[in-house]
């Protein structure tokens, strides 16, 4: 994907241009931090797997990365995060107000870009996705510090907040290629399952990973009072004393007890249960690829199913 992603990165740099100096500074700062670029790669891989090689694929790959970056800027303000991708967050460096406003700029620039493709279905897909992502953000905010959150409600947030843009990215590749409705839905299902697997592993790594590998601080989810699957499973399986400790930590965002809580999630098998849930989602994604013709792009999409689960960052 190196040559294709170089095209996308060059397009991102061009589309970031603004006459407002602060917009250039912040947007270049966060984009230049890199990241896995999975969403733009999904656009390119599905388009190519289905035989579409037009330049619109680069425009939409850059568009989904802009939308993703806008959500990161807003997320870090809401979560009061200080570290992302191994460096200071934009809000820590430039302030909350500037981060929110530049996030708005990236959203609006993304809409300018998607309009340039001149396809109504593209607009429908991305307008729906950005709306659902916003709902997911609000749902997560409502769930903060709630140790009694049901697993299904937790998964709903993942599907809205994270998996929806994965889904939209995969769907866009099919739309560009002129796929019929059933095939478009199959591609979207792949993205949704892959995105869910990806977020489950992200939540697991907050109790298993190292800050240097993850590019963010271990324990951030606990500090923010997020009741993620490792904690929910640990409370279900733990002793009354362990449940009480986790409950109190979620309610108060208590990172002081993080070493004890990490020990509990390991003892109860909550980490492996979370990774197993991610494997099940990755398996769903893999099954969707049977609808695609054999190609290098299909093989790359299969590899994503493995890499989404077996990773340490």
C-alpha cells in the first residue's frame, strides 16, 4: 500500500492548507503524528479489490482520515488527554478552544472534499457516519463513571463511535466500484466487525500495554471513568472485594489503584475474554471477504483481521 498511501498523504497535505496560521499549525501537528491510517487503507483496498482505480479513491481516503482526525481532536478535549501517538495532544499544546475549532475546520473540509466526488451515495454514507459517530460520543459521555453499564450498551458505543467510520470506509470502496446493494452491505459488515475488534483490543491494551508502545498513557480509560469490557468482565468474575474495588475506581476515575486493578483483570481472565471477543469480531470480518474475488487487496484485508487482534499498540 506504500505508493497509494503516499498519494493519500500528499493529498492530505494539500487539503490542509488554510490562510489561517493556527489552523495550519494544529492540523499539520496532529496529521504529522502519523497513526495507522487503517480507515483510508480500507477505502483503497475495497475499491481496488472490486476493480476501481480512479483518483476519487484518494480523495475519499483522505476525507475519512480528516473525519477521524477531527474526532481525535474533540475526543482529547472531552477526555482531557495529554498524550496521543507518543506526543503531547493538540489540546495540551495549543489549548482546548483552538483544538475544538480546528476539529470543526477538519470536519467542514472533509465535507468540501466529499462533495467534490459528485456522488450522492458518497454524501449519504459519510453524512450518516458522522451523525452516528456524534451520537456515539454522547452515549460514551453518558456512560462515564457507570459501573453497572450493560455489555450490550458498551458494545453499542463501540459500534457508533469507532466501528461506524471503519464501516463507512469499507462501504465507500464498494460505492466507488459501483457494487450492488448486497455486496456494498457485505463490505460494510466487514468494516463494522473489524472496527469493533480494533476497539476491543484498544480497550484491552489500556490494562495490558506499555505507554511507550501504545502512544498514550496506560490507565487513561480508568482515569476517565470508562467502564470498558476488561473491567466489566472482571467485575462479573471477581470476588465481592474485587468488584467493590473496580466499582469505586470507575465511579471516581481512580488511577491510584491501577496496579491492583490490572492484577484483577489478569487473575479473572478478563484480558483474554476481551481478546477472544475481538477474535470473534475479526472472524466475522474474515467471513465477509468470501464475497470478493481473489486478489492481493483481498489478501491484505484478510491480514487486517489478524493484525487487528494480535497487536500491542
